[in-house]
């Protein structure tokens, strides 16, 4: 395999909701001038109607017509190539939509296990008929109400309701005069390879592998060669025609055997760069044998936030938060509690499947006489004790020393507190070194469930309960380890490959990058935040909600606040509803507590209104420090080893919250105006601003007047443009230069890249003080007069001789 051509920098564009291939084409000249080398697209495959993200693929062999179809994509690829840009595609091998628009699934519903596609989906046929939890009420109640129809359609017989129609097996449609008879409908339903159930049955009754707890996404068996080939022909065709130059793999940990999949993919895609969405925890690294360029970079975002967090200030916040909320323990304690809840509730179907598989693996005549309750205890204990997304045991490879040691440690921890650890040790033995097909099946499924459990318990439950410092409540982050020394960062960067991606915002981050830095700022200025806390106590409704939730809402408003935006209160209210339901302490997605939600939203609206009338003391100071930290974050991303990935719209201030807030429309025209006019010495080429998409929403759109070059947005745009320009000028330097990080006196941070061509120095003042002293050489940033008082300098010092 030849060395791949690495991107200089990527630009992540979220397709759908008004953004299609034509939109992307209009952005190409701007992105090329900015210094981007690759346009990085969210999934382009045909997805369910109305999909807002594209990960609910219904046909992986077709480019979605709603985006412009094959013709529109080829036009985009031609324009990109002409401008010197490559395209990176986000592909979804783990799952497709569990949706009646999925043609492969419809074929399975019609033909059952005799369908050509029956083995494409990860369905537990041993459980009987495929469960379709599509009903708003139990089947018999709907039958009694006359909600079902049996009818012919152009594609064959079907059982229909007012909202959907399910294909029926041939020969199961009764005579026309019997099609309204309840017993005939009941009998016809019983004759299908599927059965309709009330939606609540999905909790513990589904018979297909889901994406996490999302029943609407069904796992695909890409470990089967035929399924692999059927899932990827469009990708391979686009690569063959040089329309795609890179691949991003969604949710690699959901696959049965990630290593085998990656080897098979590499055999087909040659030296095309491949990155994986992989959440690394602690000091975990990707297996060295995987044929990839690296991860998409959540661990980089974590490292940047940690090194910019002030430990002493965070200690002060911790003290007050614990006093005000009466919360005790650690995030790890909260996570363990959440894991116990999630595995019994949201992932109950997966738990019961693992217990059943363990019973089959153990066998009825096992010498240890392990009973069903012992098996249940063992499976739960092992899942809860597991600290990562997964291990990578595989049937065709000996267990790695790291995975074996990890599983031994997990088994020891899981066995503590049980009457006997015999069942735990037996199951752990199967997971490490299985002998039979039944043991191997248990090993495979256990590894697929651990990631789902950690994601749902960490990111989507404990992360909305442990509200001490939500800057650390990010994808891949650990709130118990919120800081990092310069020395530790230096060592980590020295081990980092230049092919790894470096992100600070994505469609999955809990807060966009500048919102997160506003939160990091409270660790620097805790007394300013505590002044906001005192102010919030006098806001209407403050005493009606839990202090921990109020602490969360206050941080959230600070993170997202933008003077003059008319949508802040509405967005905050929607986010508070989501945060409360994710926390699952007083309300959930499926069983809402309307009174509790309304009280929290009343307080949130009152708090936002009070800020709109007059910013309270401390807010402006925190926002200013957040801006300084945002510039530091951008500088680190641009200079450190790795490929900088810029999420749409984050060239300027980005103060969005979690999905779907972070996928809101972007005023690309206003952003391009800032970049092109604010940094003319860095921006390459001419761009017609009239051709670039603007924003119709008045809360998003910027006026057509002169750009505010002195604003934070202008500064950040100029810094990014300057950093990308330098990468364009010296691509070899950034791939080979050595890295070290130092911590000079006075709270400064110094990142140095050094190679044969010269030395690049990024100096950051974490307290926000201006930096004026510079080494002899060429200032990369600041170059604009408005940036002279910035707490950041980027300087290039050429080699002598």
C-alpha cells in the first residue's frame, strides 16, 4: 500500500435541511481560498424521507435524490477537483433505517427468512417473528377499534393503518369479504414473518440489533461477505471514478469484527485515506494493526479543553456546587448508577439477549450449575464494570495482551460484592477465549453492547446529571479528569500521528467549540460565575427547580448567549427539555413530567429575559475570557500534529448546543465576507459573495453592511485563515516537524513545532493578557491591527542558512 495523500485541512458540511450538492458547489471557491484541501460530507446515501442527518440510510446503493442525486454529486466533485479540493465521504456500515421505505427490509417483511436480504440484517430469528414496535396502542386494542385494513397494493398484499402499510407474505391475504373481519385480520397477522406491537415493547422485546437504543436503526451484518459487497458498491464505484478521495466510517465499534472489516475495506479501497469515528477513553489507543489514518479526533478536543482549564478555579466551583446542590461522590459514581439504570431500562432488550446467549453458552448441564439469576447478575456486573466502548477479541486472532488484561481487571471488579464470582469468571472466560460457536456468539454481541451502554450512560445520562462543570461533559471526555498539564500534553502530542484528525466541533459534540470555551472560562473566573449564580437566585422560578438543574441552565445560557439574537430563549427552552429527559431523573422521553419540565422552562425563559434586559455582573468578563480561550483553542488545532477539521460555520463564533441546535442553518455569505475581507493577505483567490449561500432566518442572517473586522468573529476568521495559509505553504513541515509544549511563567502555554525548514511558535496567555514580545522571524498572526492586543501569537522562525 502506498502512502495516502493526507488532507491539509477538512471542512465538515452537514447535508440536508436546505444544504444540498448545489449549496456545496457554491461554497467550493470560498473553501479553496480559505486553505481547505478536502470537503468532508455527511452521508449522501438515500435516507428516510425527511431525514435531518442522513444516518438513517434506506438505500446504500443510491445517492439521495433530495441532495441532487448522482448527477448533482458528480457536478460537485468536478468543481471540487477543479479547485484543488478532495471529497471525504461519511459512510454508515453498521446500520440502515428500520423503516418501511427500506427496500431490503420490505423484502424481508414480504418473504421472511427466505428473502435474499434476510441475512443482511442482524435479526434474532430464533426469537420468532420480527418485532415491529410501530403501534401507538396494543395490537388487540387497535384491532377492536377497527384500525387495520387488509388490502392489495401494486407491490402485493399489505396490512395497513392510517399511518403505514406493512408488506404481507404472499398467500396470506384472505378473501375480500373477510378482510374486515377481526379474526381474519388476527389470523393473517399471525401468518406473517413479522408481528406488530405497541411501541413500548421496544424496550425489551425487539428482535433486531439496534444502534444504541434507537429502534429505528437496524444493525447490518457486514461481517458476511455478501452483505459487505451489497453495502458498498456505490462507494467503490465513486472511488473508481475518482469522485471521492477519503472515507470516514461511522460507529466502527458497532461492527461484529472492526479489524476484519477494516482489512476487507482496505483491500478494496487501496491507499484511500480512512478515518474512523472511535471514542477513546483514558489512555486508550486505537489498535496499531488497524489499516487506518486515525480517528476523527474527539480525543484532541478533550486534550485542548483540559489543558486550557484552570485547576484552582475549578476547585472553587466544585466547592460551591457541592454545597448548593448537596451532590456527593464523583462522576464515576454517577456513571455507575446510570449504567445500572440504562442496562435495565433503555437497553433491556440487549440485556435479555445476552442472558439468553450466556445460558446457551453455559449449557443446561454445566458443572458449576449456574442458574439464571447468577447469569443475569454476572452479565450486568461485567457490563457495568467495563470502562471503554469495547474490546476487540475476534475469532481469527489471538487475544491482545491489552484486551486480555482489561477483561481480567473487569472480571475481578465485577465479581466484587456478588455471593459468588463463579458465573462472572465463566462468562469472562468465554469473552476472552471462546471455544464453541455459542461462546463466540456471546463474545461478539457483548462487545457490541458495551459501547451502547457506555454511550447512553455516560454521554446521555450521567453527563446531564453531573453538572459541576459541563465543559468536561463532552463526547470522549471524563469529568473526573478535567485538567491536563503542559508536560502531559507535550507527551501526548509527540505520540500523535500527523494523519489523525483534530476536531473541536461536530454534529455530535454536546456544545460547539466557542460555547465550550465560554464554559472553560468559568474555571478561570469562578467568582464571576458565582456572581451570575447569585443573580439567578432572584429570577422568577429559581426556587421551583433543583439547584443542580439551575446550575446547568446558567452554564448553558452563558455558553450560548449572543447579543441581539432573537432565538436564544426558544433554543434554551428546547435544550432544557432535552437535557432533563436525557438525565432521566424527573422526566424521560417516553414518560414526560410536564409539570417539572414547564417549571424549568419558565425559569430558563425568565433568566434569558433578565439577561436581555441587562447583562448581569460577571457575564461580559466571562465572555471576554471565553473569546481569548477560543482563539487559543483554534491556534492549538491549527498548529498541533494532525489534520484540522473545521465544522461548518465555526470559522467565526459558534455558540450552539447539542443536536439539533448544532445543525442549524449557517450564514455562509456573512462568514465568507469576514474571511475574505478581513484576511486578504491569507485568503487565496477571488470569491463572488453573491454566489455564496446566505441565511433567510433573521436570527441567523447578518446584515449586508461592512463586516465587523474588530469583532471576535473577525479575529477568529483571520486566525484560521492565517493558520491554513501557513499549512498550504509548508505541508511537509506539518507532517514531519517535532512537537513540544512548555509552560513559561505567568500562565502561558508555548507549543513549538520544529523541523529542517524552521520553527513555528504558538504562544498563548491563558489569562487573556496581550502578547507583544515575539521572536525574530515572521509573524503569522496577528497581522491585522485589530488583533494586536490578542492573548495569542503565532510566529514562524526560519532556519539559519
